[in-house]
């Protein structure tokens, strides 16, 4: 799943609310789901970047 701006906005909104006044149980559950989705998407992105790295030997004549 791709990270959308709406997801990031909602994560930030919940984070601000948590610090200011606390979250309801439903909001805590939503925040947990959003965090899991965000972390999974982030890991997939990093994995894809690492898989596309090509090491080149500076001494190689190819």
C-alpha cells in the first residue's frame, strides 16, 4: 500500500490530539493501524531501493 498525503495528515492529526487531550479507544486503534500501514510501506520502499543498488568495482574494465 502506498503512503498517501491523507494518511500522513491523519497520523499527524492523531498525534497532535494525543499530546493535547488524549485519544479515544477508537482513535488509538485507528492510529495503530495507520502506523502499521505507514511502517510497512516505508519498509517496502527501502527494500525496493536496496534491491536496485548496483555495486560497481572501480577497478573493473567492464
